[in-house]
C-alpha cells in the first residue's frame, strides 16, 4: 500500500511505501523529506495505485499526436512502398529485345522485290522515320531505377516515423505541476 507524504516546502505529495519508513527521500522540488515511522506512515493519506500508474504514464496531447502521426506515416509509406515494389516486379518481366528480332526485319527487306524496296524507300524519304522511340526494355529499366529510389526514400521516411512513434512511447513525459 502506498501513502502520500506532503512536502512542507512546495505542498506536492510524494508517494511512499511502508518499507521506506525513517529514510530520507527527495521531493520533486529538491527538498529532502524525512519519511515518518510506520505508525506515522499509516496516518498519511493513502495513494490509489491505479491513479498513480495512470499519472506516471499520462500522455500529453503532443505525445499522442506524435504517436498517431508516426503510425499514419508508417502505414502510408508501407502502402506506397508496396505499390512501388509490385510495379518493379511487373516491369522486370519485360524481356530484352533479341538479336534474332532484328534479323527478321532484315530478312523481310531481303525478300522484297526491287520495286517494293523502292516504294518503301520513297515513303521513308517523304515521311521520315518519325520521332525516336526508345526500346520498351530501356524505358522499363529507367522506370525500375526510379521506383527503387522511391522505395529507398519511402523506407527512410518510414524509419523516421517509427522513431517518432517509439520516441513518443519510450521517452518520459515532463512532470505536470499541480
């Protein structure tokens, strides 16, 4: 059973136990308090242990906001990271163009008659080859690199958010003055 020992200097009540009888303890204001004998302790007001446990772990609004913000950021970054990783795996399935594909195009040209080749050449000369189209595999590799950087950045943000939430839980809160 805990009892409350009032400080003569500041009036703050400090929780004590019966096995501290006769020992000096420090008040939160810095004053040294002499714990009375067992008989004197039993005359002090009793401390409700449940209230004391809640008071020790009381969260301020700022700690609660920091904790919830950290959890929300973690969930958002996990979702974004998962989407990016799924995109990376789908882009990695795009096969590289083979040399055999280019040989087929050359074979088609070789099979053309001189008149067909002349017609194709005239069309290309008048219309041009068109704008440059990078190979799909090259575009996929660029996209994979961008997504990997994104996953790394999201991971760093998630670790920072985890530290924020853990800090809100682990570090002691400032003592409240009554």
